[in-house]
């Protein structure tokens, strides 16, 4: 049995225990949600039951993310600034044009962490869609020592989700 065969159900069960606190409903119009790489686990778990398409890198890490978080309403397009970025961004524009929202990261596939890349704002300007900065605050979590400082919420912990509209032309 491959490690992924064990990992995927564990991640799905783990993230299903999270308790979400959101101050507002998601916008009904096509929206670009941008979060930081440090929050990818929470973002994937939060958006999994929602009709959103996430832009995920073509890397093996991206493969794991797609496998672990796919299967509900969350769908994926593949591409990043280092592999197939243009195709991924164009696919996101087509998805926004069809009326569906997309999710991406501010800090690209390789960082540096906390430094916003141009992609989310470019997509907002090109599509006219609203750009929303999505932040996560954790009741309990641990943090990986990788470049992204990825946060992994503890099972059954509360995660507060904050939406900060950025506009479409900033």
C-alpha cells in the first residue's frame, strides 16, 4: 500500500474535525480568494465543500494536495509561476468568466513567505472579479519548519476565517 493511500483518508478525517468560524458569507459573484502558503491546509479544508477552483502547482506537493482535498465541490487547475503559470492563470480567467470563484496563494510556489506575487492582482484586473485576502487564525496548531512555515491546525480546533476585500484594481 502506497503512503498516499494512507495519507489521504487521514488528512480528510483530520480536516473534517475542524470547527470553522466565519464572520461573513462568501460573495455570490465570481471571486478570487488569495491566502498565504502557510495556510494551505486550512484553506484547502475550508474551501473543500465550496464551489471554488484552486490553482495548484504541478509539483509532487501539488499532487498530494489535490489528492487529499479533492472530491467534494473544490476542483483544481494546475500551474504556478515556476511551471505552467500562464496556462494556469488563463484557466483561472476562463473559470471566473464562467461564474465560478478561484483560490490561489499570494506568495507563489517558492516564496519568499509573506511576500505577495503579482498573480492574484493581475487576475483581478484582467477579469474584473473581486479579490479577497483570506486569513486564518488558529485556536491550536503546529507549524512546519519548511520555507512556508505551514500551519497545521490540531484536530477539533477552531479556525477563524477572515475575508478582507482588496478590490479588483489595486
